[in-house]
């Protein structure tokens, strides 16, 4: 079963409901299906064995996802924010790709055999004749997504139709959206959430509007104008939205029923502020990986509110959790020898389920003989199955033989009223192996001085065991993040360990 069937079901049952754009003049589900079929014909006429999408989010990407499937071609949305050399290196790794590229990015991809303008191609899909689509198998490749490469060269993750459809069918109700529902899409197409959003909202029968370039004022404006009911953001976006609303309390979003966030961890203090800023909105923490076809754990709206208001320390702690496994997914926490750990013990998270791909271009599968995939995330499960993700294995600081999760220290730093953002890294130390260094961003920029840095260091030391307290605190104007909200720890470490010039 291919992902095209998701659109076929929606278009056959609610053909006249608007799928993309404004309610007054958007593309209906029937129109989306027709454009996808016509677009598939245009892709096949162009030739090529894959589709590379180089552009911002918008209706053209939704059509491209389904058109590529109907043409039997895997699609790869690429990070257009990369330097030109890196962007072209990724295109060159694809098998004879048709490059669908935004007009203002055309010169960046150079001379190639198959290049189509996203704008021109989308316009042409309105009148292109439909095709007789192939019957897709679960094992056919639907997409290849490159990992963000925050610690190494990007790997091409292979997602097959069976992986993606399993995720949608197990987590979304067919036409579960109300007719007036509208999702605001602000995540970029090259993120797994960008692909998953196309599939899940289509299957649910929910209208989508797009914000190609995020800013908090524009996000709030579109959310109000389009009467948005659902939104997906990365944590850095949520922080900016909350800050803007707090500065402009007259902003009102009465239709906003759900905010889903994911892609990177969010500090409990920041989340609490968001929950109080939008008291009538249901929050959903969606944890997943590219290799797992998006979300594998969810902390739902009721869990958020219960944890926020509870006096029970067990429930209170769950506000920092990723929630519980979605249907069809299993978790195991394994220790260094591969042994299964019990509730409360921290180790590596392994996952299993039909949506889990765990496969890379040129490297093959990383699933073990029983279908388990190693996420390389350090995590633990509580007695009721709530998942707590402490960070990547590579991020773990080892000081004097003790494993320290940066998140544990960061969460304490963020409770200091002067700290807006924080990152903790391990730096080389001759005596202890590594020492803990904290880099913070202050709430008030004009307060930056050595006195406040020392105050924050002592504050952290008073809340943590001495072995886990930062030995130094530095103040930066901003921390480095990817556009999808992942902290670039290697950039911080590089800045702090590079020898001084001169």
C-alpha cells in the first residue's frame, strides 16, 4: 500500500472539502488528487528515477509528495539552508533526480539534466492529464530524508511506503478532523515532521495553510486570520510565540485547540510558561526520529495539564517526559551489555514497530535480528511506561567515570530567573576526563557580566551534586540551533576548545 492511498481515501469521501490554502479559494481534496495525478505525469515525462525538492513549504510540496508516489519515484526534500556545495553534494547522492526547485533558488543547483520550477510545475498540474498509477508495494521506497548532520555527515534515511502508511494508519483516524479544522504548517519540508504533516492531515481530512519562513508575529497573524485549530512547532518557535504573546496580551487565538511540539527537547520551565500562556489549548509532545517515520511517543493534552497542576512528584515529573508509545510501537531500554533494564534505569532506547525503518542509503538496515532499532538516545521508562529522553549518547558527559546528562544540568539552570536559554557541554580535563561547562543566554541582555555568571554557577551548585555542577558559566547572546530547533553542541564545543589566534 502506497501513501497515495491516503489521499485517494480522503478525496473520495470529502472531495469538496478544502485541503490546501484559504477556505474561500483553496485547493479541494478532489483538486489535490487531480493535481497529484497530473503532476505524476509531468514527472514521468521529464525522466529521472527520483525527485529532489529544493524549496520552502507550501502547496507545491504537498502535491509533490503525492505526485512522486503516483509516479513511483522516491522524493527527497532537501535543506535549502545548506551552503551551495553541501546542497549539491546531497543532490549528487540521489539516483538521477528530477530537481523541483523554487525560482529564487534555481541558480544554486547548477546545470542538471532534469530541473523543474516548483511554481511552473504546480501551475501545470492544474491542467495536466491524469495517469494510470502503478500499484505500490509496502517495500517500495517512498522517501529518502537526510539526517541533520549535527554530529557527522548526513545519512540518507530510507523510508518505505509501508513504514509511512503504518505510522499514519496506527496514529490517525480517517477523516477525524472537523470540517472547519485547519492546520498551520511552519516546519520545513526536509524535516520528517514536514513529510508526516502532509500525510496525517490529508488522511484526517484537515485543511492546511503554510508559513514558509517563521516569525512569531506572522505565525500569530496567520493563526488568527485562518482560524487555525492545530499547529506543529519546534521548541524554538514555541518560545518565540510565547514571548510575543506575553508582550502583546491582546493577541487572541480562540480557535487554536492543539499545539504539537517536537524535534528537540524543551525545558519544563519553558513548557510551563507556554501552558499558562495558552490555557485553553491542548499541548502534545511528539517524540520521534527520521528513522521511525516520525512520532513514536506522545504526551497528550490531559497528561500536560495533569502534570502541570499535580502536587504528586511522579506526575509533576512527567511534564518533562515524551509520553508513552503510540499504537504499534514497543520500547526497550538496554544497558551497555545489551541487557534489558528495568523501570527507572537509564540506558539506550531501542524501538520496534512497522513504522520503524532504521535503514540508510548505502549502509543497509540497522535493525537487529528481532526488528529492534537503536535510537542512540539515552532514556528511561517509569513504572507506567512514560518515556524520559535525556539526550544523545554522544552528548553524555563522563566526569570521573560518572555519566552526566546535559539535560539534567540545563533544566536546573533554566529555573534561574535570569536565564532564558542554556546549554551544557563537556570539555577536556586532565584530572577528571571532562569538566562541565555551561553556556547561558540571559533574559535581559544588558545584565551580562561576570557577577551574574558566577551567581548562576553558584545557584546550580546549590541544586546539584558537586560532581554535576558546572565548573564554569559563560554568557552568550544566543545559542546555535539548526532551523528545526536542534541544539548544535559541537559548535559550542568547537568554539570553546579552538586555540586562540595570535
